[in-house]
């Protein structure tokens, strides 16, 4: 009978810990998604700046070659 009581107590503690993990993990996951989206936004901004610089330099070189 003691083994059944221990097993029951362990199961009850497991359920309580699972419910606590559900409550705690929701804001943690939301924060992680926010950080990843911020990183994606910064990365896309840097790519846009790089492409813009590349295109401007290419146009300037093309104009210099057309004048020469």
C-alpha cells in the first residue's frame, strides 16, 4: 500500500509541475519568438542596406564608364 501511495504522490506532483511549466513557458516562448523576429527584422534591414549600396555603386560605375 505504501508503494501505491508513493506512486500516487509522484503522479500528483508530476501533474502539478506540468501545469506550472505550462504557465511559465507561455511567456518564455513569446519572448523567444519576439527576439527571433527582431533578429530577422535587423537582418533584413542590413541586407536591404547592402543591396542598396551595391546598386548605387554599380550605377555610379556605369555612368563613369559611359562618360569616358
